[in-house]
């Protein structure tokens, strides 16, 4: 894997004029342009970014640099970027050029970040392996040391964002997480992936999948880098009615603060029932690494874990079927002709959506249709409250919850054909999403095949600052970063 | 579980599944609906549905006029346009 360069060290190098903004961009652009792992749907060239690079360099020259000035970032192709094609990795949006910038990417631009390109992802963010993209699968830069020619999935849906950071074509990237789409690929690519509390980062301008679950967040080489990005993107926005207006912390400040009081971390025994010894070892290693601190680990048990995936696979497709009703071939996107208006709708949608997206629209339509709404959708929303209450009960006993991020290491492209087997990948991340809690995946070690594995740390609502502080400590103690 | 009428569901979703794929989607739907059926076991008679996890109150902005989204920028993405309109086949006789 390429050498990891932190945002703070790069900002320092730029300040001290050891490297120019242009040189830094070129260094990452060169790797991105090769697109060896298909991590990008679009790579922006230095000519396109010329004025942004010049302005950024000028700020450094004047000593007035912004927090992310000149830092090359990858952006999941789900964020609308003004004047830059935004496809959601779908055929139906393959020609869409947004006339506006998403709130989150605008914050990054306001802080001086430079975009390298748009990262490949699962179509409309529906997938856990990045194989559903209209533009082909993303390849995990990590190889199985016992079978190095095999092409492995990077996870999904933010698979391109994760592979891009791992291959060294950007310093950090933006993903979105609906049921695990930041944490799971981060884990399979040996990176840090943060899904903030629902409502922390505005959904405005993010192509919608499931609006009560979608949340933007960073995929980074380190916890400190995640804090840099979160400082930029976590803000209230009037354009998203679910955006929270609680006061934000400075997530970077005191990130390495020493623990000054005892903390309790809960480990849910029900999460570890059917996992391999290798996955259990990740939890054990993490526990061991923290042995010298005033941290107590306690067993906790959830009552709703067995129902979380079912709840998710009703609510997320239901919301998706409603959100994706807007793709009709009339106002934007790809139109397929037809004899009348209805035929245009039918032809454009049928030809524009891939198999997995079609499947989820059908599930969503079914569970919302007359006669089934109460039995499925309404019941799922009620169980969702039980899941949230279950977490709140556990959080009365503990400060954080530690789980594996994924039940397995990165698997082969084309290996998982059964949709339900694929959905099981998100078994540890989905409950957190349903409860709207913040979760972070941290690299915790390597499998016997030399592939990265991760642990997930879950905090209570809007406790990102404490979550990042503890994550920073775990990262240091596990010293996975060489 | 009763049969799923895949033709009706796909029409409601404004999708026209090719006939050779109807069985594929139909079976897939049956499998997934069976898989999520375990939710029916839970007694939720006293539970309120949860729509917004943080259950925060919506904040309301000032009603100030902002100028964004020019007609031209919006229509640039239209598959077909006529002057300042999206163009579609005739819908009224």
C-alpha cells in the first residue's frame, strides 16, 4: 500500500513550501488518472482545477490558508457537484450535470479542498460490494496474500471512495452511509470510516436513497483526518429539514486528550454469536490494546438485533422506491422514447435502472402497496423504535459499544450472487443506522490472508467528539498505521 | 405467503419488466419478503412508528428570496425542450 500522508502533515508541508498545491495535486492526480481499480467515474484534470489550485496556493503564500487548503479529496459520485457530471453510478443519470453544489461538498470547497474526481459506487448506493455500478465493479487495492491474482471487492456502497484512499489517489474521500456504506468499505480497505449521527451533515444535494437513513461522512487514513473533514461538513442547513441545529464541537481540538475518567465499553454478545474466531480476535485485540487504561469492558445484550436487517430491508427499499420515482426521463437523465408519456416513463426507468435497483424499487413498492402497508412498512417503523430504545437502554449502562464492522474479510468479485447473502454483510452496521447513532470503523488487524479487518465503535447521539477521542486512542494502541 | 403479482407491482413502480426476467424478480421478491416476515412475530401494539430518529423539531428559515437555479441551467439537463418548457408527447386530445 502507498505511504499514508496525513492532512496535518500535508498542510504543514504546503505552509513550509516543501511542496506546492499544484505538485500535491499532480502527485495524486497521476494515480487517479490511471484508475487501476476503477475507483473513479470521473477524474478532474489539472486544467479544470487550475484556478482553484492557484487561489489555494495564493492563500498559502499569504499565510492565510484554510483548514483543508489544497488537500486533494475524492467525492462519491452521489454528491451533486455543480457543473461536474454526477451519475450515482446509474445509467439513468449518466448524462446529468447538476446546476448546484451539495451542501457537504460546498463546505469542503469553502475550506479550500480540491476535488480529484467522482468516486465510483454501487448504483444509487444500493449494494455492499460496489458490483452494482453501471460503470463496472471497483477492485480492492488489497490482495489476498495466498491468492494474489484474485480480484476482491472493496465493499460498498462507497467502494470507490475507499479504494481511492487505499490506492493513494486522494488524501481522503467522502462517502455516504445508509446501512453501512462508509463503515463496511473502510473496514475492507483498512481505513477509518465515520458515519456521523443522522442529522449532523446535510443531505441537501446528495442523490437520495433512503432519506431517514442517508448520512454523509469521511473515509480516511486516520482518525485525525476524519476529524478534519467532520469539522468542515458538520453544520446545520436549512435546506435539509432533518439537519440538526445543535451546537457543533471542534472535533480536532483535544483529539489526543488523555482519558481523565473511567469509561465503560459494552460488547454485545449477540453480535458475536455466529462469527469466525478471526473476527472475534479483532474485538479481543482491541480490548487487550486498551488494557493499560481506565476502561471497563462489559457484556451487553440487545433484544432486537435479529430484527434489524428485516426492518432495514423494508424501510430502505420503501423510501428508495419513493425517492427514485423522480427518474422519469422528462426533466433530466436519460430518456428512452415511447409512443406516449406513459411509455416514456416505463421505457426510461426500465432501461435506466440496473438489477439491484429494480429489485429494491419492487420490494419498496410491494411493502407500501395497499393491503401490505400496515403489515410491513408500518410494522418496520414500529420495530425501528424498539431498536432505538434498545440502544438507549444499553447506553444507560455504557459509554460506547464495540462490535466487529463486518462478518468477513473482502471477498471475490462475483462470489456473492444471492441478494440475501449480500445483505448479511451489513448485519453489524445496520442497527446503528436504524437508530441514527454515530459509528466509526477502525482498522484492527489483518486476516490470515493478509486482508484488513475492522472494529466498529458506536457512540451516543452527537457524541462524535468523544467517539473520535477514543478512536484516536484505539488507533494509537493498535498502531496499525505504520 | 400469497403469490406476489409481479405485473401489478412493476406497473405501480412504472417498470416494464421483460417477460424473461419476470420470474427472476418474482422469485427474488418472494425470498426477501419471506426473509423479512420475522417482524410479524413482534408485538408492537403499544409502539408508535418512528419516522425521524432524532425526533428533532424542524427549524424554519426566514422567508427570504434567493436567486439560484437559472431556467437555462435547469433546462440544460432536459432530454427534450421547447423554449422554456420540458417537451413530452401530447397528453390531451
